[in-house]
C-alpha cells in the first residue's frame, strides 16, 4: 500500500483559489462533495479568526449558485453549497482516482491524500506532469508497519490525545485543550487528527503488505 500527501497549485479561475488568496490566513476545507451533471454539491468549512468576510465572499462568488450557512462560531463556519465549478472533479476523472476527504485549500494551493498502489501513484504524477500543474509531494509511505504510517506530527498529536484522555468516554479533554497542549490552533489539530486517524484505519482495514519507509 502507498500513502502519499500532495500539495497542488489550484488552477486560475477556480473559485477556491480566488477566495483563498483573498483570505490567505484562512483554511478552506472540503469535507465532502459529489458531482451531479455540471454542478457539484459540497460541504465546506472555513477556519479563520473572523470567518464572516470569507463566508460573504463565498456566498457572493459567481461560481456559487446556492449557499446555506449551517454553523458559525469560534472562528469556524460550516456551509453547504452548490457550485458550477467542477474543476476538482474533472481532475479526479483525468487521474482515475477517488477523492479522499478532507481536501484543504490555503492561499491558492490545495492538499489531499492518496492511498493506493504504486501504479495509481505513478498515474497521478503523470497526470500532474502532463497538466504542467505546480505540485509538491509532501510525504510518501510504503508500509506494513503502523509505526511508519503516520507523520511525526500526527504521531505526536495522537499520542498526546491518548495521554490526555481525548479518546476516553466521556472525554477528559476537549479538542481546544488538546491543541493548546501541543501549541497549535484548534483547526490545525483537527486536520492532523483526522488525517492520522484515517491513515491508521485504512491500514488496519486493508491489512499490512511489505516493508515500509517514509520519503520526505
């Protein structure tokens, strides 16, 4: 099994590139979404000190045909929306890979994970090279050993979460308290935890393969 993390420059004209560059300190996370014809229905999250301006920009963007604000509090806004911008799904179809959520956008770039075979990874890289897209391969893991699956940052936060009782029932610490313990913001802690948890679950459910290594 191959586990890779990519960072790719968003194409010009994509709504999330425009808005994320307008609000470079904000984190835009696509939690889930699906394409229906020439439109896509998505559930997205914005994390920033004051999300109202970002929400207004998203709501009024010409690529967003409908927007429903579901929640807004403590530097986080959650919304469901419909968009005519299906560039992400076009890219996924060209590379013949499933979308792995969450997909995170910051300041004109988006980050996503790929779990699959070496052939699938090579196919994605060939698609990126053919499109002349600027991209970075942030990490690459081929493993049978759970110890090498997660990044050092994910391991640190997961171990701290266990030690502080974040996974106890009932919880003995909140996400905000956990983030404060390791010195990061709540949104970053949430993303790191989700990615680490997803990696370990996929490894556990799919089973180990051969020797592992991490390439940075």
